[in-house]
């Protein structure tokens, strides 16, 4: 029994040591830079996605941490997608490779930028989301053999989208429409309210079309909605400007009247002042005259 306890204790200590000290390097983190959509829920895919337009350049930032007891010799960084293609950065290939690797010292980390061109939607369909995995190749300094480091389970992901150009148009128009609906949406004129309601209806139709995958229809609805929103705000702005002009004219006219009334009242007051002085003089003079004796 004592021997069994000793064996179990040894196994537990060994496991703790193994988990406390990583046995390999890891891709510590990664990040997609300047995608069209990033970590946003998309109604068509029904998921949170990150996506670029087809035939554009994707940029991936990869942070590699060397937990090995020796230096790492990075020979390549590759990104595999589920449409069956590995991508790498041609500029990185010219900077380091198997015969001339990039060295990361033990216990240190380095951030790499990987740029690569995405294919068109005939290769990477825009109708589904895609999964990917990041690979880092490390060259053994003594044997020259290459091993791939993907020990961290978070080096891959899903929810990656490749958008068609029509889909990009729809996404961009829908974003622009949000400018017209942000903030105060109370209209003073009945025409403005009517145009705004029509625009909201068109936007709703565009949302429905996009959700169903009718991207061309969504573009048409969103364009109509944009025109109606612009007309609604344009009508309101014009009416308010006309009201402001009319109000300003009324204020100016009122000021002129007040000015004229002020001068009139001043002159009227001066007249009464002189009249009062005259009355006082008359009374004083009258009071100083001798009274006639009674008859």
C-alpha cells in the first residue's frame, strides 16, 4: 500500500511539472487587421463573422511565444483554409526561410504580420463561412528537420467570410443608412415623416433580401431607402431653414417697430414734461398775483 502511494505521488508530481512547464512553443494570439466586417453578427450567415472582400489582401497578426528551453528558428508562417489552400506572405519568405530562419530567443515572443491575397468566390464561396488554421514552422538547429507548431488549440478559428462585390455593396449601403437613423428622428413636417416612413420600409425590405441571400435585391432596396432618407432630411432642412429665415425677418421687423415706438414714446414723454413745466409756471405765477378785493 505504501509503495502504491509512493507511485501515485510520483505520478502526480510528474504531471504537475509537465503542466507547469510548457513542452513546446505556442501561437499565443492572432488578430485580423482591417477586415470589412470584424466580430459582428451577420443575419445571412446567422453567426458572428470576420470577413474580407474577395480578391483583396487579408492581413493577419500572429504572436509567437517561445516556451522552449532553446531558441526557435522560424522558417515559415502559413494559414490554411478549408477550401484547401495554404497561404503565406511572400515578403516574409524573402526575409526568412529554412536556410535562414528567424530566431526567437527562449522565453521571448515575436509578432509577425502575414499578408496574403484571397481568392474569388468560385474558390472560397461567399455563401458559407470558413474555418482556418495557423501553422508556424520551426527548423531544428542540428538536424535541419522542420516541425509545425500548432500545439495551442486556439491557433485556428471559424466564422471567416469572403464577400462578393455585390454583397460588399449591400453591407456598405446598410452601414451608410444607419447615419440617417442615428439620433433624433422626429420630423416637424408631414412630408418629412412620410418620406422617413417610406425609407424605413425600404430598409426593412433590404434587410429581408440580404438575410435570404438576395444581395442584388438588397442593394436595390438600400439604394431606394438612401434616396428616401436623403429626401426626408432634405425636406426637413429646407423647411427649417425657411422657418428660420421667416422668424429672423419677423424679429427684425419687430425690432424696427420697437425702435420706432421707443422714439415715439420718448418724444411723447418730453412733450408731457414741457407741458408739466408750463402748468407749474402758470400756477406759480397765478399764486403770486394779488387778489382783487371783494365787491
